[in-house]
């Protein structure tokens, strides 16, 4: 890994090679939202600049409590681009559970798609609507490069076997995933990788977004209002060549009383749970 490195910069390098290609498609049975590599990079860097203007500094922590919308990866990579540490969390957490994470992390801000009624003290509360607006405005930040061993982001474990634990990820974590592109996915830049998970898990973040973007492939995720019963239709009509999900999703797919016909799908990945 280079001595001076930024995870977000590495992930978005493909924006220079394929600026108009779809980086991300968020789809449901009836809709399809897409964003190009060029727009993704621009909005990430404008968001990074906005964070600094809002008074956040490198090494500050920021909680993300967002649905599967384009705002999530933009806020996540926007923070990393300027050295701020994002902490993705599930939108299904209760306010009590959220408060417990706040006590552990002591973050400087939270970006949320819902109304927060609990007392968060001096912590900045930024709405999804506000961050979406800021991602289109102002100047683009410069990528903050540094030691690849420094902290890039934090993700909590699910807590199914014990209390949720904060797992620290360095910037070099993305560099370490390169061998997976060949050995686990056979991932190519012309692939379309559909992941059925939520953004707040490392499986979705790594497999569903960061890996395909690192080599210029298109990432496809489900709209937050999609149901598992829509998956056969979505896999077929999205043109997905790779599909990733947890084992429970495959069980639900196979339990459906319909013939599964995915003409472009060549490889399925199972992990998690």
C-alpha cells in the first residue's frame, strides 16, 4: 500500500477512466435511480468540504443512520475523503440503542434520515435532506492522504453473540481486498454486482460498493422499500452478473414458488449470518 493513501481516493479512481458510467444503481421492482462515477466523486468531495465547513475536523467521528439511499455512500466516502471517521449504523436501532453507541463513541455529529427525540448534548444533528443538498453545493475538497494504517471508519458487530463491538478499519483495509477481486468474485470492470444487504454492514460496504467501484464495475443495491419477494424480478431485470447476500436471503429465494430465471447471472456469493 502506498505510504500516502486515502481509501476514498483509491475507491473513486475509476471516475477518471469511466466518468459517465453508472457507479451505483438503487433499484426496486418499479424504479431505478442511478449515479455516474463522475457525479459520485464530485458529490463525495463536495460533502467532504461541507463537513469541514460545518466545523468537523479530521479524526472526528460521525454516526450514519441512513436508509439505502445514495446519501449513505456519499456521506460515508465524503467523511473518509477528508479524514473524518464515519460510523455506519442500522436505521432499525431504537433510540436507546443509538444512545448506547453514542456513549461508547462520543461522536461529534450524526447524519440521520429520521427525527431524533433523545438528548444528544452538543452533538451536531444533520438531516439526510441537508447533507443531500450540501453534496451539490460549494467547492470540492482535496483528498486527505496519510499513513495507510490510520483509522478510516468504524463498524459495529451485530451483537448477536455478545454486546455490539466497535471494529476499527484502517485506510489500508481496501487495499487488502484486492486478492478477493480475482479469487472470490472473478470480478471485472464490466460486471454488475447486486448486493441484497443494507449499507451499514461491512459485507455490503465492501462487497457491494467499495470492491466494484475500485475496479470500475457497477454496484446495484435494493431500494430501502424493496421486499425479498421482489428479488427474482430485480435480479433478472437489473442485468446483474454477480449476486451477493446472506444465507437467509437464498433460503427465501429458493422457497418462492416460481421458476428462477437469471440469464446474465454467472456467480452467487454467500457470507454473513
